C-alpha cells in the first residue's frame, strides 16, 4: 500500500461536506456530553472538584490516543481512522444511561475521548493538507464552523432529558450511524510520506522550533472548551441560574464563533494569522475578566459569552492554519499530533483547575484563569518571529 496522497474520485465538495458533517456530529456529541454529565453528577451530590476530575477522563482518552494515532493513519488512511472514531465514540455514548457507576462513566469518557481524537485528527488533517495556502484560512474556518455549530447545538439536547434520560444519548448514536454511512462512500486517502528534505532530525523538534506560537492556540481552545462546558454549568447553578438558562447560555459561545469564524479566517488570509490571533486573545481576556461582574444577569452573560466565542472560538482552526503556513506539508501530520496533544493538555487542565478553584477559592475563578491565559498568549505574540527555516508547502497544495 502506498502512503502518498491520492485524489478521491468523489466530487470535491461532496468530500468536504461529508468531512464537515463528521465534524459537526462530533462537536454535537462533545457539546452535549460535557454539560449533561456534569449536571447529572451534580444532582447526584458529587462535589464540583470530583465532578471536574471525572470530566477529565474524556481528555485523558484524547491525550493518550495522540501518541499512537499518526502511524495507523499514515498506514490505514483518513477514512478508516474516521470510521474507527465513530464506532468508539458512538458505542460508548449509548452506554452512559445504562451504566450509572461513577467509575464506569470515567472509563466511558476515556473511550469517547479516544474516538473523538481519531475523528478530529483525520478530518483536520485531510482538510488542512489539501487546502491551498491562499485559501487555507477559509477552508479551515469551515471546519471550525461545523464543529462550533455542533458544539453549540449540543447543550440544547439537555432539555431532551424531560422525555427520558436515555433520549439524548440515543440521538447521538443515531447521528453517528447516519454520518458513518456517508463516510463509507469516500475513497481512501493517505497522508504524505513522513520524511522531507526540508526536515533534518526529529520532526517534532523541528515543528516546535518553527511553529511553537501557532501550536499554543490549541492549548487555549482546550482550556476554554472544557472549562466552559464542565465548570460553567456548576457556576450557573451557584449563581442561581436554571438548567434551561444554562443550556441556552452555553451555545452562545458557539453562536459568536459561527457569526465571525469565516470572516476571521478570510481576514487572517489577508492580514496574517499572527496579528488576528494576538488581537483576538487580548480582547477575549478583557471580556473573561468582565464575566463575573454580570453575575446572574442572563442577557449580559449571553452578550459577553457571544463576544468571547466570536473572538476565540476559531482559535484551534486558525492555529492549525498558521502552522500549515509555517511548516512543510510533509510535517503537517506531526503538527496535528502536537496540536491535538496541546488541546488535550488544555482540556485536562480546565475541569480540574476550574473545579478545584471553584470549590476552594471562588465560583468565578475559572473566568479569571481563562482571562489570564489568553492575556499571556497575546503577550507571547510580541516575541514570536517567523523562522528562516520555515517552509510552506504552496507548491504541493491542491484544492479540496
């Protein structure tokens, strides 16, 4: 079996639509499970710090998988990786309402994390590696918009528990089954060969040397996503918001992201991704610091979270696009591995640090932590300079 990239015979936009559909359903699954399970555990009397630790399990699965995923995907291709992820995430999701023990949920979250890791790695890399540099920001923005839409719709599924605790989980399984049928229609494709004349020595070290700043947004996005979806429901309950209000406020992050993600991607194509990332991080930091001032005022919280989502909801995808600008195309699989590991690190830190700080310091402390993290990133942008060894892959790009 060759590991060189081959063109699919399927119409280009058909392939892109299927990949975006996979991303949307994966986002819906995560957007639903994180707050739903957190609320269910809170109702069972589980303390916020233990609740946060249990939420970490999903990202433990994501984190662990990223150390092994690159070689199987190079050998088996994107399609096989996506189907394996769908099977794992879908099967584990259906078991949550059947097995209620806390330790079982911990294991199931790990399995969901492994499945999600495979889904996101393959869809991200397939889209990024086949995008021309001059339109890379726009193409990766479509990926981010699909994930953001799914992630935003996910929390609304909390309200389906009124029909039965198992209904949201069954819906997830059905959606995974439908999207898998479409993935089966795609022709297999494979990442390019790992070795490149432009890369001397360890490719991971080379990736960090050239694109460390472009890989940091993945940490911040993981921190943002996990903190908001695991800790914000608990914060909302502490400030006396209803479950319905919480389920409506959580999607506001995604709403803001969806409204400006494509314009931000296009803007980054013209003005440069570093400038856009730095400005958005600084602005979002100030808004995070303002969230505790809104207290339980739903309208103000909605406005603040929508603005935050608009500014940093595309951080992961823009970071990947920036890394693709800086690195040779053959190194992109390694860059995706690093970005996914960074996302997992941020995701692991979010629920644990947020839950601990809420339990021992103040209910609003997760927002101070997030604001500080984004402020430090914007400061780091002042010190990053494009390496002379950075080589983009324009000559090897082809249109999706």
